[in-house]
C-alpha cells in the first residue's frame, strides 16, 4: 500500500482509470455501452484492465507486446470465456464444481514444480477440461433454447465490450510506454555524460525515435552511451542511426545463423575451418559450461578448493542458457579439490568439456567426437582455447 501511495504509481493509475471512464462515457453515447454492462465492465477492469497497465515493463521491453495483447482479446480463448460466462450451472452443480476446479488448478501448479506428481496432474487436467467443455456446451444449449427471448443487442454489446476496452487501454499504455521509455533513455544518457547539457542529444532521440518503441528500446546501455557521448545534434542523430543499424545487423545475423542451423541439421561434415556444420545445442552447451566454470572460480576464491556439490546448485541456470530440463551435464572434482572438469554431449553426438587444472583463472576447453579421458591435460585439451581441440568453442 505504501508503494501504491507513491506519485509514480497512483498518478498514472488514476489517469488510466479516468481514461477508461471517459471511454465508457463515449461508448454510452455511441450505443455500445449501457448500465447493464456495469458489472462486466468493473470485472474487466479488475481482472484484465489493471493487468494491462501493470505490464508496462513488458510493453517497453518486448517487441510485439501490443499486437499479442490485442490478438489474445480476439482469440479462441476469449470467445470460449465469453460463452462459458453466458449461463451458470444450477447452484447445486456450480458451487461444488467451482470448488473442485480451484482445487485441481492448485494441483496443476504443484505438478509444474514436481514432475513426480504427474499422475495427479493428469487427473486435474482431465477434470478441468471436462468442466470447461461442459460449461461451454451448457451455455450454448441454453442460448439456443432461449434464442427467441434473448436480447441480441445486449449479447453483442457484452461480447464486444472486452475488445474495444482492450483497444482503449492499449492506446493509453502505448502513450505511457513512450513517455517511460524516453524518460529511461534520458536518465541513462545523463549517467554516461554527467557534465554539460544534453538537449541536443535528447532532441535527436526525440526526432529520430518519435513514436517507434523499437528504436527507444535500443537507447539503453550501449545505445544511450553512444548518443550521450556524441557532440551536438548532428553527431547524435548519426549515432542513433548507427545504433539502429547495428541492431538490425545483429538481428539479421541471428536469423541467418538460425537458417544455417536448420539447413545443416543432420549433416555430418565440417566447414572449411573445421567446425561441425550441425551445431544443434552447441551455443547452449557452451553457455552452460562457461557458467559452471564461473561459479567454480567464485567458490574456489572463497574456499580454496573446487566444490564437489556445485553442479546441483547451479543446474537451474542451464534452462536460461537453452538446455532441456534433463541437461546432461556431468562433473568430476579431483580428490584434493584442486582440479575439476565437466562434460556434455549435444543432441548431434558431439562432446564439449570445460575444466581447470589449478587455481582460477585456469581454464581448459575441449570438444570432439568422444568425451575427454580425464582431467585437463595438454594432450587433448586446450588451455584458454584457441587450439586444435577447441575449434567449435569459437
């Protein structure tokens, strides 16, 4: 509640609610809203409208956020939800059915965290699916049976309400996201240039970024630094363009790499540099093993030895690197705790390994068609990479 009381929260939230109120008033004058929809409107604001405005960070940072939010409103799930809420079951059915639904929804949450309860998850999923289908069928049957006495206009207004309210909410969120993105960009520019005025650089960002969020997303970190360090409006204008072109080039390179990955799937050959053409899971494996190495260095500096129990402690990070839940990384630590190595076989059958034969920052790398035979040694490993045994590490 203290957080909600800060101006940075309650002013935008109050403005947002005022914006929605004005939209409802406009909808009433246009004949798409009436007092019968008051309860549905309040429920939409509480369950969906506030969720949209609190997703501001996603709106700023995730490309395609607004398109996906609108498509969700027009998608099959929204249509099913509309039909489910048209008619309730009799109370003697609705109350126990909803109670069981809540119980089984909780079971699904638990199963997502503990796969050993998969059988309970199957029962929960089956019940929820059956209940959902039954609710839709019940609503449709009741709607068809009462069609002659149904107020078609009211039905249409209720069905369209979430659609146009979402559009109205997204317009506000887009405007607010622009303001927040500019504010964040200007703050970061000031961080990189603490002395002197920045109005020329800010003007360049305003004029070249205008209402394009994908440009403003780049005006953080490296982008903000390059623009802030530019001397004058013209140089800042050029810097913004270079940041955008660099991002476009990186995106094209990633897309080209994805196409090469797909084209070389199953190809058991190497290119002119000796690298494997089929590189499925190569990047994810390298990231995971390098993270394990980083953690080993930190713990060694604290303890004076490498930890035998480190792998389970850091394995949860591997999913962020792109590895499956069953990551397949194996690790060995020498008895004296002064050397270690870890291996992983990719889905192509190729092996990667990383390790250390002494205190940090010692690092040995390996990749090949077979796993290494033991702890790091010059015969089959490369110290710090760059040799014949680490072609695919580069």
